[in-house]
């Protein structure tokens, strides 16, 4: 009996220590009870409000990079091309993203087969006339990532595309692109709008978890995944 009581007390103190040590919380999905609480307090100046109307689902299972890119470009006050499918209205689509200049950098067939690396994402976005900053996931600390995203996900005209390893979020799949939309200070987490909407709902991810997910190697480039920040 004494042994059982001792183990129960020990278990309590281990659990309490974990909580007070601030262990990384689990990811929180959009439709969970915790997710409902988080989405109710998305800041008024968060990128979410600009991105949600233009949030695109990837056309194929390898077009996550293109869907992420056009989600951001359509949210920006920049000149947009006309896709014959929507003429005469100007709008970025996963077809007209591939201008002749972009196709020289990477073809639709290559993206269909392999997706895009961080360098290719940065290069193709820049060819659409926006400013681009590429950040390797192995070059930032938790604190640096937190500071960067607190600013970039507010109303400062910047948008953030994230390349991460799904396994680090407890998800099925490998490397993936999506868009970051908001930062929640109380939980120290960011909202990922997953362009594979058929597979996963938007998810809140702790800063430390996100950093570990972008500090992974893309086997195509043999370089770290990371972030691409876009502005006018």
C-alpha cells in the first residue's frame, strides 16, 4: 500500500513539474474546443483577416507551394494577372502563377513531380514583383522566431509562408508548404492555414514545435526548410 501511495505522489509531482516547466503543448486544431477559444481571440490586425478570403486549396498533392504562394499574392494590393477561366477579372491561380519567367525557373511538371524548395519558392515569388526574404529553419532560435512572427503576422504588410516537416506536428506526410496567419500570445502559438484543406484543418502550433519542424532537411535541396516572408 505504501509503495502504491508513493508512486501516486511521485506521479503527481512529475506531472506538476511538467506543467510548471512550460512543456510544449499539443497542436490545437481549428474545430476543437481549445481551437474555438483561440480563434475567438485572433487579433484584429492579424494576417488571418486578409488571407482567409483568398485561402486556396492545393490543386494536386504536390502543389502546396503554389497554393500557398497565390493565397499570399491575392491578399496583397499588387497587380494580378487574368486567368482565361475568370476573364476579365484579375486573380492569381495555380495555373497563371507559372508565367514564362517562372517556368524558366521551375516548370509546372517539376512542381507536380517534386514540389518546391525554399529557394525556388523565394525565386518564383520575386518574379511576381514582390519583395522576398528567405530564412533557413536552422538559423533561428525560439526567441528569434517568436519575435519575427509577432511582427510579421500583424498589420505590417508582411506575409509568411512556412515550409515544415509534417511529422514534427504529429501529422501524416513529409515536407509541406502552407501559410501562417496569426500569433496567439497567451499560448505562444501560431496559426497554420493548411492548403491541403482536404486533409487537415487549420492548426495552432507552439513556437518551439514550429521551429523544430522548420529545422529539418529538405531532401531535394539538402538544405533546411524554413520561412519565406513576402512584402510589397
